[in-house]
């Protein structure tokens, strides 16, 4: 997936009705991928007006901020074991989250999403990035860094 495909998947929702939630631990290698990708999304003109939250490893602490203004969409972005090549970036369905053990965070991101929806958030989606390694004290792997760079190679003409 690249940015253009990502943008097209969200194009039926105005950016000011979308909340992006970056997840991950910057001290654990590729577990930081969700935070890095979310940071890069902030700079995209096509997403101007969207809200961005860097929730780190505890998205449950940000539910009030996520549901503020009742967003039409919430996009959680995190590293996940997808059983794909390192750096693969794809949308994951909510019913796949438990099977794939989507997140290493305190609460399951699917539980946080369900809670947000119960409090007025619209559709929750999950953008997953396959890590190469999540070792403590390591930087982002070359494979994941290159994948994130490739993701942004195309920008929509919006």
C-alpha cells in the first residue's frame, strides 16, 4: 500500500472528520513504526484538518481525545505480526486483530476501538506495519524505514 491508495480508501470522509492514532514504543525498534508513520502523515497536505494523536503504548489513556467531536473514522496505526515480509503496510480488519495479536500494548487495540465506537466514534480501521524486529534499544529497521519511505512516494492530487 502507498499513500495514494491509503488516501483513496479514506476519500469518502473529509479529513476534519478523521482521527489518526499512532501506536508503538520508540524504544523497541520497529514497534515505533506506527508513531513514525503517523508523524509523516501529519505533514501531508491532503490530510490537512485531520486530528493526529501519538498514543504510544497506552491508547486507552487517549479515548477522550479520540472521541472528541465524534469523528466519522478513527485509524489506528501500529506495528503488527502479519506473517508478511518486513515493512508490509496493509489495512487489517477488526476480526483479524485477535488472530494476528495486532498489538503489544496494555489493552487490545480492538477493545479500545470498541470503547471509542460506543462513545460516539464512527468506523475504526487498523493500519498495520509488519516489523522486522522489536528489540529493546534498537532503531527502526532498514526494511521498515524503506517501506515507510515508499509509502509516501505518491501523493494524491487533492
